[in-house]
C-alpha cells in the first residue's frame, strides 16, 4: 500500500506548528488587506481581524480586516508569502 502525504484529520482542527521550519511574518505597513493570503492558506491558519493597532499603509485600509497568522495551525508552507501581491509576508527561519 502506498503511503501518501495526507492526513484524514483536517488541519483546521489539528495543530501543525511542530512541522514548521520557517514562519510567515506580516509587514502590516505593506499590507493592503486584499485577503489573498487568507484565501490561499491551505490550513485555515490566517484569521481576519479589525485591529487599529496593526499599522496599515493608508488610512483607507484601517477599517478593513487585517490578516493575522494563527501560529498553532500554520505549518510554514510559504504559500501565503508566495501569493501576497504586495510582498508583505516574509518567511522567517524558526529558532531551534
Ligand atoms: S496577501 Fe498580502 S497584502 Fe493581501 S492581505 Fe495578505 S498580507 Fe495583506
Ligand atoms: S505558511 Fe502556509 S500554513 Fe502558514 S499561514 Fe501561510 S499559507 Fe497558511
């Protein structure tokens, strides 16, 4: 029987942090709140929140929901960083 790199348990309910070798870090001063990272994350590990303390590049983005990484569920795949059209997500090596 072939062993496939999948799990029968949804990653939305399973903590994936131990898989990670690098983690996404959002630079909010570049983030336009386009939500593309949120749509592409395969692990539902990005939440959208309105938080006036998250510095936005323009006042017109301040009332929009900003992405916040849920590091308990993020497995560090880097898809969000690759898909962000504004270069607002950097993958940073995890400390060991
Ligand atoms: S894809 Fe980039 S610019 Fe768009 S919400 Fe995510 S971090 Fe912000
Ligand atoms: S690195 Fe992967 S799992 Fe983590 S938030 Fe980005 S897309 Fe989701």
